[in-house]
């Protein structure tokens, strides 16, 4: 027997900003999914942030780990550009 899906419930606590081109920019947000604790989230949103695309969600320790990886990648790119 099929169950009715409940609508996805979320609350954007803070929008840190968007990046990328096009009408659907990717945003870094602090978002609360359902009754869970807020997490950091990166996903595309339409212009008025009423519709979303697929994304990824991080807790704060994951976000720090990602920052370290991004810094390493940018350092590698900078070293290649200097050669």
C-alpha cells in the first residue's frame, strides 16, 4: 500500500549568499530540515528562493573540512598559474 508523502518542511535560518551564473544560483544557507538541528547547505535556488534543486548538507565540522580542501585546491591552482 502506498503512503502519502508529507511535504518537505524546511526553514532557512540564514542565507550567506549566492554564486554562479543563471537564474538558479547556488546558495550557502543555514537551514533546518523538519525537526532536525540546522545544518549548512549548498544547492541551487530559484530567484525568490521558493524552489530548490538537489544539493548537499554539512554539519559545521564537515564545512571546516571542506574549507580546508578548497584552500588546498586554490593553492594548487595558484601554483600552476605562477609556473
